């Protein structure tokens, strides 16, 4: 019953509770990352469904669109990017869920070690580091995925620019160089 006596001392009980709260903050961070990542995955799924519908419409009546080939290439490119994004997001979610589990086990380990064997506190530290590494890995995956999302948006905007230049009247056409050339020009 020596372990019970150690926990009955107020300073020891407070130290154990304080040590258990630290992984709880990381558990909360994992939860927020899981929520936002699952939202991103939902958006990718919605985007794939929209692209699929557009492709079916395009394939049903290719003769109605004089830019059929360009649209077909754009849709296939977009579907490829969305597939890659979904895979990255899934890996990130798996990393965040793993980190969550490791942080929960770290909290439990802190409580058990504090009560029974004080000389094994390194186990909780190792679990905390492992959880942090999984969070880092998931975050890196999301950075890569967000860059892919930007590339996807930029290619779609470039195509939209081509379409608008094709169908715009002569009074609406702008100088060549794309939609973002104004960023590099001085305001006059």
C-alpha cells in the first residue's frame, strides 16, 4: 500500500494530475485536427462527385462543346489531383487518430506509473514523443495536400481564363499574361 500513501500526499496528487493534463491538451489539439481534416475530406468527395457529373454531361454531348478536348483534359487532371488529395487526407487522419490514441495511452500510463513504479516515467515521455511525431507527420501531409488544392484551383482558374478570353467581346479582352498579371504591375 506504499503507492496509495504516495498518492495521498497533496503535492504528489497534484503533480500526477498536472502531468495527466498535459497530454489532454494534445488530445484536444488532435480532436480539432481530426475535425478539420474530415471536413477537408468531405469537400474533396463533393468535388469528385461534381467533376464526375460534369464529365458525364460532357461525354453525353461532346458535339455541343467546341472546347471538348480542353475540358476533358481539365476534368481528368482534376480527378487525378482530387484522388491524390483524398489519399493524403486519409493518411493524415490516420496519423491524427494514432496520435490521439497514443496521447490517451500516455495519460493512462502517467496515472499507472505514478501509482505503482516511479522509475518508469520515461515510458510516458516516449509515448508523448511518439504522439507528437504522428501529429507532425499528419501536419506535413496536410501541408502537401493544401499545396495540391492550390494547384488544382490555379489550373481551373487558368482554364476559366482561356474560356473567358475566347468568349469575351473585344472590349472585354485584356492584355495577355493571365488573370494575375496585375499583381506585378504598379497601380496607376
